[in-house]
C-alpha cells in the first residue's frame, strides 16, 4: 500500500535546507506520495526544483494560514493546520487505500518508521524522541497493553501525542468524512484524532516494538535572520558582488 506523507512547510531561511534533508530521506522509501503544502499565497520555484530533483512522486500545493491567525500578535499560532487540512482534502479526492502520516519539514526520520507505519489498519501510535527534558512522547505500554500517554505536557488531552507520533489508514480516514484538524494551538493532534471518532486510544495499533523504539525525532532548527544573499525565491550569484563589504 502507498504511503501518503503530508508535509507542511513555510518560508524562512532554513526552509530549503530542511526540505533538502527530508527529500533525501524520503528518496529511500518505496511507494510513497509526498504532499508538500506551503503556508503561502504562491509557490516557489526554488522549492519546486528541490522536489523535482528528488525524483519522488510529489504534489506541491499552497494553503495559507487564515489571516485571523496569521495576524495574531500574542499567544501561539496554529502552525501547519491549513497545510495539513489541504493534504487531507487531497487524499479524500485522490486516494482510496494506503496510509497517511504528517511529517513536519524539520523532524528527523528513521527509515524503519516508514516500514512500520505502512500496514496501519486504523490508527497506529509510536514514540517520538524529544529534545526537551521529557525526552520522549509515547504511549505507555505494559505487557503489550495501552496504559496511557507519557508526554511533557498532557494538557487534559484524550490523545496526548505528538504530530509525528501517529499514522492513519486512508480507508479509515475515508470512513470518517468529517475528520479534520482544528485551529487550536497545542490541541491539533488531539482534535484531529478525536474527529476520527468513534475511536479510542486503547484501540490503536502500538508500533515500534511495543513503543520501545524511537524512530522519529522532533528536532528543531535554530531560528535565523533572513539572509541577504539567498532570497526566499531566488539566488543569483552575481548579486554577491554588490553584497560584498
Ligand atoms: C509542534 C508540532 O509538532 C507541530 O506539528 C505543531 O503544528 C506545532 O507544534 C504547533 O502546534 O504549533 P513545532 O516544531 O513547535 O511543532 O512547530 P514547527 O515545526 O515550527 O511547525 C510545524 C509545521 O508547520 C512545520 O512543518 C512547519 O514548516 C509548518 N509551519 C510552521 C507552517 O506551515 N506555518 C507556520 O507559520 C509555521
Ligand atoms: Mn518542528
């Protein structure tokens, strides 16, 4: 069965580097359709070039964050939600079997992850390595049975999981026509998984050797100032003459 990888992305100095790294991981995975959805009002040729050069079966789309969230001055924003919902819509329109996975552009993926999630029948859960004090976000498994969630922040969530910690079968998604991700910072995963109701955490398939292996890391790239030499949309070496000194 094919894997549908939904990757939200947005413009910032590290974007091309992240997508280069992720594309080179996904190039090693068979039977994969990569949905790259940018939080922007137009596409970017530099990104399309990276995607094209990967040789992957990809679809590059845009889905800007709604302005009421984009213009928010305080508090967290619902990052990547418009992008992921666009990806879900694409799957509803174009896919009939397989498995979907939300792969943020800045995380680190072990190839075994893709082997593990490919046979997900409903929803699968697995650990995500964190670079925070908690160290991991994972289902707690005792004698092969789901016992709850471990996460640095449970926050009263029914599904206290990281965005990188679950996969969903396409057929299961299609059987839940109203499922989507809410614009609720911190509660995107929980809201999406709850929208797949009826479905309980205890019904999930526990992967990665009963959740004892970490096959994906929630890494973060340090934020940087916009660069003078590499515009988000173009890089022209001759400009370096005028930038020198
Ligand atoms: C964590 C979660 O893992 C994300 O899935 C979740 O969306 C995010 O928190 C949140 O709730 O805000 P984190 O590493 O903190 O992730 O967030 P980012 O990596 O900055 O963003 C998540 C994804 O959304 C990335 O793929 C990023 O490229 C994209 N994004 C981010 C946008 O499309 N637009 C933005 O303005 C920011
Ligand atoms: Mn991230």
